[in-house]
């Protein structure tokens, strides 16, 4: 369920979580120093005190800044995925070896777009952090691969604890696309 957050990148979130860079033939891809974003759950995930579960759709948006290489300096991204099983906050914060895959679209500072997929994988011992890998399918940086990680926080901070979780913010590590 933690992988759902990914998005936040949420997911990355998003998601972090962006998977793309320069035009075909551009060597080396790009590296972006900052990755921030948010993800929303619709319907919201029931809080820790609840045994109820829901099948949510997770929508994520974000921004990459401090990019170098590939003729880009920044980007915005968005994506979504549907949870395949019903979840709640307890499941979200419980480590599993399962992964979640999401589609993502990135628009770069040079006005070019990339479309690809990312995979969010929970980190054992850290329920609010995910590793992200991905590949660009089409557009700028087609065929290149992404790696990053991100952490998420509930908005408001009572989300998951005493209220349903409908939104998280995401802060990611350096995004590398090569």
C-alpha cells in the first residue's frame, strides 16, 4: 500500500519521480537536484483506527528543479494509478515486498514531453519512503532509465492517524536519468 503514495510522486510524486530527459540521441540524459510534489487519494484512505478499506485512485503531480544535462533545467510531471486491492492507512504504512507501477508524463523546460512508467518499491524499516525506478517509453529521453527515492508526509499531519488520508506531500532525492 505504501507504494500507492508514490506518487506522490504522489507519486512522485509522486512522484517522484520523473522518468525522462533529452531528445533522441542526446548522450547522458539529465540529473535533477530537487523533486517536490504531492499525491491525492480518491476516495481517501481510512485512518489507522479503521479496518475499512477502499479502492483508491492516486493522482500525483510534481516539479523537478536544478536539472543539468540533456538541454533541460527543470520539469513538471503528472501521473496516476488505481490501487489493485482495497487499502487503508495501516496497509499503507506496512512494508511489503510488492511494487506499484504508474504511468507518468513529464514536460521539460524546453517544452518537450516524455511519457513512461515508474515502479515504486517500499523500503524495509522506513514506511514513509520509497525507491523509484522507471523507463521513458516515448518523447525526450526515450529508452533512458530513471532512479530516485522519495519520502512522503500526510496533509494535514493528522491524516492516517485520526482522519482519513486524502493527500500527501513528497520530497525526493536527486533524480538521475541515463
